C-alpha cells in the first residue's frame, strides 16, 4: 500500500479509538492485518430502530488510492435493510461511491453507516425485496428486521412473541447455532416463513426445505 494511505489509515485508526463514540461502545475498529489494508469495523444498532441492541460487523478494505477513493465496505453481519444486501452485505451509500471526499475518514464511514440504519432510503435500494416490503408493509418490515437483529446481531428479544417463534424453531429440530445459518426468513401475518435452510439436524447438506411456523 502507498505510504500516504498507510499513514492516513494509522491516523484515522487512532482517531476512532480515541473517539467519544468508541468510549460509548457505539463504534469500533480493529486491524485484520498489520499492513492496514483490511480492517474490521463494528457499529451498534441505533436506538428506536429495529436494529437497537444489535452489534454489526463490517469488512473494510482500504484501496491503494486511499484517501482519494473510498474504502470498500460490506456488512458481515446479516441485516434486513433496504440499502444493504440481505445476501452479500453490499451497501448502497453515496459516500462509499461518487460522493466520497478525501477529507472523510473511517469515523465518518462508521457514523454514516449507523445513521443509514436509522434512516433508510428505500427509493435507492441495494435490496429490492426489502425495499418493497419497507414501502408496502412497514410493520412487517419492522418485525422482520427485529427478528434478523436478534438472530444475527445478538439484539435482545423485544417481545414474548419472538421468543415463542425461536422456541418453535428449536422444537422443530433447529438448534440455536443452526438458526444462524438461515438464509432468509420473514414474518407474515403472524407466521414465520423459513426458506432455503441447509445442513440442519433435519435436512441434509444437499437439501433445501421450506418451513412454515404457525
């Protein structure tokens, strides 16, 4: 990596470590390699959102041309959000594309992603299925996002209804670790649909099953 990029990332890394947000456990960043080419970020789910209480891991790759080009960032933790792919974790955010400026920093990126969780842009989606649900059925979106936050990001269960649904999954042969391998599920009309579940105690590695929980 070019020396200017290394020096810049070292300075920004220290800035995040010393920030008020880090002291309040809202953002975090760690080194993945000693060359400062890849970092592991983490943001807390914002309050008063379906993501509250969750911790979201981010993959941050620094290009040779940094800071003149943005870092490449994706969500490692699965999340149900219109501007984030529910499959790959790819992010649709202007500052990570054409609105990036060299004055922006790692702290800027982490705080902007946290803000994105609190203020989705469904008309400029990364995940069209989620965006459609967000616009057509907001309550269903919130319920699904909360359940994903619980299963994938460790957010506390927000109601007895969610606890019961997770317990029903376990009773059908899913253990709590295996539930984290679910590729897609959603709440609809008070029911949980689970799609494309692989390698569970009740499905072989090559089998895909659809489950409906009453």
